[in-house]
């Protein structure tokens, strides 16, 4: 097979890198299924158990064993939580760091009566570690919700032993109430509270070093960071202590943030790195921008995950694993805090991804909207689906993006096909053609060096790459920055 490659000295069509080509998803517990699983946790008590949260208000517990055939109801609060549909229901679970001794765990759910978010503490049965006490509920926090969406719902204990709670901007679209930039409301914020201390007015205390503790402006003292739209999943890397948070976008962009105390993450002034709806102009002074974004050409709703600290995939250690809910694409974001991030596509999963979790061994598990729990597997070991030929034509977002001086475009063909891959400028004028030939099926990559068909470097700006394979044409946007 011969390709007609322009600027051939710097263009190379190759099989995908081993990290990408060999990873697949596999049903981790083929004998079990769930109804809309939205969270997965391990209790941190040394036992190798998995807890799966169903949106309808049920938490299941079972052994972390591929051959497990039984699951047990750990907690059923369907009588309290909203019916599990849309963005309502039981949404989050977190075990107290001292769970082996205290037996306490925390949940986040929406309640229909005077529609609101409820954060509550429950206790495990002293007689049965696989069963919680339904009547042990102690409510920590209730927040009225003006709309049915953007309820967020993640809970997690940080390395400081404090409980962090994610709340969306209150819902609807475009933050009509202006909650994202309003410090007098809890909406659109990541909260931090001390659940081991109570006060006369609440079943928690405000940490003394919270950014707005003791303020006299009427700001909510629980706020740790703000300017968020709908933070669907955040997590702490237990090695670095970093807090990774995925914030679902509005019109065009999904974003990944590294959250720090007191920071304003921009919504709704900004959506990703871009102006959205500033009150006057687009002043980014005082705003903390994300570390990564992707456009709605790639996906429509980000699902946050975890920094990988397992042992099965050494090449992924230290990378942040996340996904797009709608498209099922799973990525690994490699970010060291200084150089631009590297975003690698790991898997194009054939299901919608609601959440991630990690087991006691640090291995990543994936919640599918189809009711199954999946894991990553390495086809090089002969595990899982070893087919190297995808069924649909697929074009991935180039990486890095924005880029300078080169970027990688990857795609997948189900079979041998007539294929053209061309670059166009923002006016639609052709820049260069990278492929114009018959290509075998499988996963492919090609590098563009930012030069036109005559070998001249092109200027900074927005460009488009268009793949035509058989009777399908797919176009995506990329940005060259010099």
C-alpha cells in the first residue's frame, strides 16, 4: 500500500501507539447488572469490596471478583431520593476516612418535596458490614434547587480529612440566576466542611482556613472554590493531593480543572478558555482557567475520573483518566503542571459513561449507563476483545490541540476503503492533502507539520481536517498557535 503524502519528510502514517491500540473495555463483573449506576466506591477499610450507587436510590455491595454472582443491598433510600431520572436521584457516596472504626458514610441525593439537594450521614450496621442502618440518617446540609438539572452530587474526603461537596449552578441553561459568580449562594461551588465537629446551627463546622471563613460580606463560608457550572465528578490524587474536577459545558466546550482554595473558575464569564457571557467585555482578571478543554465536535458532556495509580498499566501512572458521557470516549490526560498537557485517547467505548471509580488496588472501574461495570484491559495480554478493526469510521480529535509545531490526527476504518484526509483553512480553502489512497482497515495515525502542500509553514489560526472514507465524511476543528 502506497500513500501519496505531501511534505513527506515529516508525515508518517503508522499504527496507533501501543498504549492506545491495545486497550479495550471489558465487563468487570459479567454476572452482575445495575439500574443506572452513577457512582462506584471502595470503603477504604482494607476489604476488597465494591459499592455501586444506583440513581434510583439504592447502593449495592459485592466482592471485587470477576466471578462474583451475588450483590447485596447496602442501603435503599428510594423513599427519600427523587426517582432516578435526568439529573435527579441518589448521586454520590463517600466513606469517612475513619470508616473502619466510625462506620459513617455520606450520600448526596435530591429530594422531590421542595426540590432540594440533601447531604446526609448514615451508619453501617454493627452486626452486618454489608448493610447500612436506614434510620440512621443525619442531615448535614439541604440546598434548595431552582431547576431539576445541574445538581452535581459528588462527595469526597480530601487528604485533609475534610468533606468536599460539589454543587452545580442551580440548573436551567446559561446560569439565568447568576449563581456561578455569586458568593452568597452555595450553588456553582465546591464546598468544604468539617463533619467531625458540630455547631449550634449545623451538623458540621467551617474549617478555619476556608477562604471565606469569618467574612463580613455575607459570603457562604462553606465555599472552597466557585465559578462552576455542573461539576460532574471530582477526585483527589492521593499521591500529589491535587483535586481534579470535570465541569460540564454549556454551548461549545467541556473542561478539566485543577481546583485550588479560593479560586474562581470563571462560569459564566468563561466556558473553558473562551468568553461566554461576561457582564461587561471579557475581563479574565482573577479567574483560574482550566488545564484542558475539548469541543462539542468531540463530545457533549464530560465525566470526571481519577488519576491512575494502579499497577496494570504502568504507562498510565500519574495520568488523569476521564471520559465523555455521550460518546463513550475515554482519555488519559498527562499534565505535570508546567508543559502543555498531552491528551491520549485510550478507548472508544460503545456505551455512555456515567462515572468512574477505583478499587482497593487502585485500578479504574467504569460505570456504564447500560447497567454494567467495566474495566480497562490490555489486548496484548490476550484479554478481552482482540479485534483490531473497529466497526464504524471514527475520527478522533487531534492531539495536542492547540498545537505547535506538529499535531497527530488519528482515525479508524472498519475495512479497506478509499480514503482522503485533507486540511482546510477557516475560509474553506484547501491547505494540503495528507492521504489520498486506499487504506487498510484498523487504527491509524498521521502527523501534520503545519505546512501547506508546497512545504511552506502556515500561519497561526483555526484549521479543519476532513476525512472522507467510503461514503462517510467527518470534519473536525484544530488550532495552530505560534
